[in-house]
C-alpha cells in the first residue's frame, strides 16, 4: 500500500502570524503576576516564521521606528554595553532600567514610571541630558553590564581570554557551511546578576544560523516576550541581522524562525492590542544595504535603509520596568 504524506502548508505572512498570536494570548492566556508588578496574560512555547524573500518584516499595523532597531542592532554588533552611544542618536530603548537604578541608589526610589509618570518623565529628561554631556556620569550610570552584544563579541573564558562568537559564526558560515554549531548565545550564567543591576538578563538569548544551499536561515530562542512592545522590534532586528550576515557571506537571506517561551501581554496593554487587531496589514517594505561588506565590522548606519514602508499610526503603551 502506498503511503501518502500530507503536503506541508505554507504559514500565513509574518504579520498575520503576529496578530493571531496577540488574539491567542488575549483569548487563551493565563493571568499571572510578574517581576514588574504590572501583571500579564501569558502562553508558552509559540513560534513565528518569516520568509525574508517576501519583504522585510517591519510590522505595518502600527508604526515601528526602524532607525531605533537598526541603531540598537549595530550597538549589539559593536559589542557595547553602555547606553550613551544610543542616547546620542536619540534611541531610548534601554534608558528606563538604568534610570530606575539611578533613582533607587540616590534615594528617589519612590519615583515610579507607572505611579508617578510626570515625575518619571522629568527625571528621564535630566538623566538623558547628563548621559549626553558627562562621560564620567555615563560611564557609571549608563552601563548595563555585560548584556547582549558584549556577550556576542567578548564572551569571557575562565582564563581571562575572550571569544568573539559572532565573528566565529560568520567564519563557520564561510568555511564550514554544513556545521550545526553556528550558534551565538548571550545567556552567560556567571554574568546574569551583574546584567540585572542596571539592565535585564537577555530575553532573546540565543540564535543559530543554518546554510541551506545559497540561503542563510536564522533561528532565535527568546525566554521572555513582551508581545506588544518588544516582539515587533525582535522580529525586525533578527531579520536585519540575517540580512547583514547573508550579505557578508554572499548568501541570500532565507527564513527567520522565532521560538518564543514565556510569551505575554501586560495587563495595561490590552486596549492598545484591541486597537491594533482592528487594523489590516499593509505590504511589507524592502531593505537596502548599499555598500560592499567584507567584515561584520564594516557596516555603518548610513549603509542600511528601508524603502516603501507604509504603516498605520503608532500605538503608544507604557513599558514595564
């Protein structure tokens, strides 16, 4: 008897997957407490998948600021750990955590982003200005610890030497493309407590490249997922990373797969999510890299552009700190 195999169905586009995930959490998620005190609805073990040949996955049902995603990723790639280079470029993704530490250690821990938003915003404005103009202040209060890109480029061995995981991964893509060990991890157990002082232990904690002919695929594992605010940035950031590395290694960007562990929405994001779910996705934009790259360290911000990006208006929601 002949055995028939079911044809694997092509998943819907990445933005439809994302919107369906929001609906799933709203409808089926379990209400839970969390570290921030805000509360969440959560699910566990979700997957999103995008074919990067079908457009750059910068979501369109709300405006996503690509410049912030790009500058943050380049900051990761440079192996940096201080927020000052980001603040100087107007990128404020990481400011809340070091400000929280600064206020606590200077006797102002009663100023909370959620409970005293006006005071928080006033302190944030002063904090950013001080970070910009005072390098010594920034060195002390802008340091996030050995987060993300620092682990990618400066993983510390017990003997004091370092491993440049990202450079090693790119070298493997070029020299041993069939390897199943093209992996970069940011989860360094010995550094977690130091990361938590002014920042966060890595949420997107590990990624792996796979070479499939001329296609370069990328899979990422994320332990904790802020689905409304963080996940759209994570999708675009790892898509951009795949494009950059594919460009360097003379490959075609292939698939992006995100494995999502604790996948949640904060309880104070529900109304914003309902607004987003009423919107229909628009066509995805195109990514352009306009310089020949031979090394991961060659890439400059001005070499990366998004074309034909149209979106619905931005949706603002508070970040849980």
